[in-house]
């Protein structure tokens, strides 16, 4: 009996030596009654018999980037369009308004009209003539700070130290000189609002939060032009974004019809017209405007170029331009699909017309054959009599 038991124990040891037990502790594998026995006899105390691995819940979690854990997370700055009612009117701060009202202005006719009105007189930018802008200084002053208006040839205007009422009157005045005017609700919704003030302890103009900082007792005409140019770019881009939104809304019904019914009842002429509007908008964005690159005017003025780039970055113009281009591409692809669908419908219609003509010709031939057959029968009948 003892020999038989010794053989059983030996087999158990040999089988256990070839296995690797992976657990926190051996007693977990055994009933409570046997756990005490193994603790007393230490049958598995030999390290060659088994290997015990301790696992924890943390060991199976994904590793953390401990090296970057102490670094602050950089938040993306997103430009939010200012509202006139929310702009803080601090002492010494003045208002700047930018509107994009049309695709272009007739600056020559506008200049003559301003001279006849005698409320504003043309000015210059630091004894320099910039071809795409006209400066108008108010003849009658209100307070110590002068009022100034910059008209850009691209169809935008910027008011410095002018009230909203005065800006509205000037917008109504320049309407006859606009080329391809924008809707008035778009003009007022996409305007840009900033404030500016003078600081005596600075050497150069710069952008500070939502304010333009100008040098006190200094010549700031070119800096004002730079700030105005960046605001104009943002206002024009906002008007184009609104235009694209209108176009996208007009074709949204076709996509919904394609999704629900698997077909679209759009006409070829309508698709071509909307494609023309999209390509015209893309041409203005990428060819006629200088949103994709710094204008040539700033190449020789390093400080103005830096000022323009900072202001453009504040209005998030590069990101908005990229997004607008992507949305344009998506709309163009959709309209091209609708155009091919309309072309297929036209081809199918032509094919059915050809089939109808062939069927009509077959019917006429059958009629002629029947007439000839009846005539031959009548002739046979006559000859038989």
C-alpha cells in the first residue's frame, strides 16, 4: 500500500514540475480544506517545481506618457466674432468697424461723389499712394480723435472712430458705386468689430487681445492700413462663407432625395448654373484675393508684414480659408455627380425617343404591308370574276 501511494505522489510531482502555474497564490486554486494542508507541508516551496507570477489590474492598463504628464495641454485658440454690444467702451478706446459690401468698388466715381458731398476729404497713407485703397478724412471733427474711413477696391470699407449710425449712412451712400453687391443682412452679420487705443510707452504698433495698440504722437497711417486690410480680409471671407452656405442649402434637398428615393429630379441647366457660382467663388478665393499669401505691399516692410500676419492669425483666416476650400471641393463633387445623373437621364430620354421612332416606323411598315396585302387580295378577287 505504501509503495502504491509513493508512486502516486511521484507522478504528481513529475506532472507539476512541467507546468507553470500563473496565479497570485497556490491556495486560490484549492479548496479551503486542502489549503491548510499545503501550507503545513510546503509541498510547492521548491522553486524548480513551479513559477508564480503576480498580476495586478494596473499591469494590463495602457501605458501612460509619464514624460509628458507634467506638460500643460495647449488649447486651440478659436476666433469668435465680436458683437458691438459686448465691446468694452473703455476710456481712451475707440471703435473700428469693417464691412465687406460688394465684390468691388468704383473708387474713381466714389472719390468724386465724396468731394461733392464735402463731408469727407481724400487723404494719403504716410505720403504714399496705395492703388487699392482710398482714404477719406472727416471734415468736421467730434472730439479730439479724428474720424477716418478706408475704402478698399475689393469692395470693403473700414471705419476708424465712427459710430454705427455714421457707418450705416456711409454704406447707403456708397451703394451706387458697388459692383455685385452682397445682401445687406450678410454685410451686417459678417462685419468685424475691434477697438484701438494709444499707448505712450511702446515703440511700435501691435495687437493686444481684441485691441489695436497704436503709438501715441506717432504716424500710424500705414499701421492703420495694415490692421484694416486684415479686418477686410476676414469680412470678405465671412461673406464668401455665407454665400457658400446658401449654395449648400440649395442643393441639400437633392442629396436628401437621393438618400430617400435613390434618384434626383434636377435639371442640367440648374446644375450648370450652380457649378458656375461655385467656380466663380473659388476663383475669387484663390485667384483674385490674396488670402493664400501675404500681399506684395508688405514684402519691403518687415514690421508691417509681421503686424499683418499676427492680425490675420488672430482672425483665423488661414484655417477658415482651408476649410472653405474643402467645403467648395465637396460641393463641386456633389454637383458633378448631379450633373452626370442629369446627363444620364437626358441620354435615357433620347434613347426612348429613338425607340419610339423605330416603333412608329415599324407600325407604318406594318400598315403599308397590310394595305398592299389587301390590295393584292382585291386584285385577285377581281381577276377571278
